[in-house]
C-alpha cells in the first residue's frame, strides 16, 4: 500500500521541528514537504526511507554545536521520531525496493563463472569514459562524489548490520572483509576517511549528509537498495550476493576512477580508489571461497538462487544509478542556459525541489553541484528522476 501524501506532509513538519533551527548536518533529519506534486512524491518517499535506515547509525558532528551535543543528539535519536520513521519503513520498502528484487533462480557455480568473465571483459565505466573527453570535468566529478556520499561517507556501515548474530564460518569471513573496510582498526586507513580526503581535494564539504538537498532520486534509490538488503536479516543470502557482485565490480570501476583522476586531476587524493582496486581482488575470492561455496554446500541450491538474486539486484541498481548520473551530466552539458558551479546560491537559499515533469517556469534551478540552469525550463530535457532546486 502506498504511503499517503498527508502522512508524508505531517512527517516533514515533525522532522523539521525535531531538527530545530539551523541544525548541523549530523542531526538534520529533515525531508522535503512537496504538497500535492505527484512528480516529487517518489523522491520524498526515498528521503523518508533513507532517514529511517540512517536512524540505525551513530553520527556525531566534527564540531560541537553551540550549546553542546547532547540536546540536539537527544532530539535526533528521540524514540518518538525514530518510531515515526520505523512505522513507515515496511510500507516504503514494499513500494520502492521489493518490486525491484528478481525472483531467485539459477545455479550459483555457473553464475559466478559467467559473472567474473562478464565483469573482466566489460568496457570502461561509462561515466569516466565519457568524462575523459568532456569539458567542466571538475564540476561533473564533484557531482559524482556528492551523489555517492550517502553510502561512502559511512562506508560498510550498512553491511556491518549483516554480520551480527551467529551463522557459522561465513560470518567470520564477512567480518574480515568488514575489518578491511574500516581500516583494520586504523582510523586514517578507514575507507570512509579516504573518501573524505577525495571530497576535500575537490573543495567539497565532507560532513555526513552535508549535501542532503542535492541527493537525487536515483542516488537515494541506490543507497536504499543497499540498506534494504542489509537491514533485513532475512536477506542474508542476498547480502552475500551483493558482496559477490559489488566487490568484483568495484575492482574495475575503482581502477577506472583511479586512472581517470591520475590523468585529469593529478592533484586530487585518489587513495580511496587505489585501495579498492587492490583489496577488492582479495574480497572477491573471500566471498566466493569462504561464504558462497560453504553456504550452498550447507543449505543447498535454493540458497545459491538467493545469492544470485542479490547479485542481480545489485547489478541492476548500480546500472540504473550509473546511467542516470551520466544522463544528468550530459543533459546539463547540453542545456542552453547552464551556468557551471555552485556559487549561484547558498544552501540556506535553496528552494523547493523540482523534477523534469514539474510545472517549470523560467526561474533558475540548481542541479546537484553541477551548477544552475538560468532558465529552469531546460530541466525538462533531463532524465525523469533528476532533481533540481529552485534558486533565488
């Protein structure tokens, strides 16, 4: 059953009240209140679902808020606020994510062999391949980093929820992968810390959720899919499928990003991508040898089909997000009224969100951190899930 628009509007007011005035990003749990605009309803539903998932995280600000940390932290983790989000989560999952999950089918052994060959022989990452010959590379790449940040600034925190409990030797193998993601106990080596350094090297804010108003629908959908897998314990075998595909695909994509940065942005911090291109080779073998193989041997081919379903869901989610990101970049590059960069509007001045199907006039619209469309009607040529913000 779809979540009622009135419920979303009431929740928007409640979350704004709990966030208070000018909250720091760590304790800013607001969502947009879009009224009766049907083109934005899916976007806001994804906002709500990600807020519900993020409620499981401990997030603290780098700088102490005026008046101290305990009062805003208490409001952010208030039982009533968390309960309101949790109550909507099952319905949103059923509406937004579950329909995307494929039916479990197939034999895992042949699937893994074919997957490894397909990823190894795949062409270069579409975004970096296009970007190598594009103008305004800094702006395009900043937008990629921002849209990736909901997951990568807390990297592996979602998958950490999948290793708690008691399910035998595969649990220990998955935990060893998790340890690597967290820098093996060394904070400077933690993958999210390396990603922060990449953000900073492009002049971006590294606060968790610091760019919340600019996350678009497909970015939210990708991160919500990952959370759906790992925050539902019944998905344990699909979680393994996620790791099987993701750890393997990251080898190629992070290598492409590292090569791109070294060629076109030699001053940028590329350690995040270099680390993944190296360590994910080992993670793939660990997932196959120490999780997939023993789980299927222990529980049978039905479990193998579940693993395949998780891998296929992950593959499809990555493909949608990648195609959308490239489509937005190409549309902005082709827009007649595009003005590059984010200097046109301070965050506090951003107005309501709009989509390509919104009733758009000629008012300026900011698109992520790519820049501003001086004539908002240019947004109509963007991918359907693109999100813009009205500016003064």
